[in-house]
C-alpha cells in the first residue's frame, strides 16, 4: 500500500489525518475539508421498503388511518416494524421518504383522499390530496414524498391515509406490494 503526493508539487505540504479508531460496520472514510478523515454513514444507509399484504385495508368515510404495511420487500437495518408500521432509524440525519398508496372500492360519489407522511404519529411533514367529482374507475393512486430530519433514536415515520365521500361511503387501500408501499433511506447523517 502506498500514498503519493499529487503529480505536480503542491504549494504546501498535503496532510490527511486518519481517525484514531476504526469505523463501525458499513461506515465509509470521508474528508471533512480540513484534512481530517472521519468515518460516516453513506447515503442510502438504512434503506427499506414496506408494503401492504393480505386483505385490502378498509377505510371509513371521514377518518384518518395509519397504512397497514405489514410486509417488507427489504429492510437493510431492520428499522421498520411490520406490527406498528413504523420506520425508526437509529442514525440521526436527513431521510428521503416516499409513500405510494392506492385506494380502491370507491363509489361514484364525489370524494377526497389524502396521503400523509407523519413524523412521530402527530406531525405531518407532507400531505398529498386529491378530490374527484365523479369517480369513473374505482381506484386512485397518490404518491407523497419528503426529506425528513430524524434524531436517530426515537423519531419515527408512518404513512397515514384519509378518505372522505359525499355519500358517506368507505373505500379500501389495495393490499399489493406494487401498489401500496412506503420506502426510504438516509440521505446525509448529522
């Protein structure tokens, strides 16, 4: 192994200082701009995709629900809980989260549906809403995405959905892995 200076003589000495310890599993070596090297989690760390499975989830008129994403396509760090439908990453940073929800079994009334990416179950960080005056097809897909700051210990993300029908009818979320799912990953650690 060797380290070499640039091909042309730099104006001053080039110094890169190695960290004092070996980084944790999956961390990569990065420079902080001052010549100090440090171990960081790379973009993409903690990636997951969870989806609906089994029977369609029933949605009553004028009610908000947590999307029941009870199966995983993948979950690199086991941070998604298929019982509580929560993604709770254990590295502080900014995360890209996407929720792709397909509604079905809607009547021919005027209706409104919405998808929320919700932090800690109470703060909506993004909301996608659609209203239709006369439904012709019986299903609708909404996609919502956001960058979310999470503390790496207790902060979590869930997808919430809402349905309103002028005839007070309900609807359903499709229970298929390619129609009703949420995914995300670390963009940059704090």
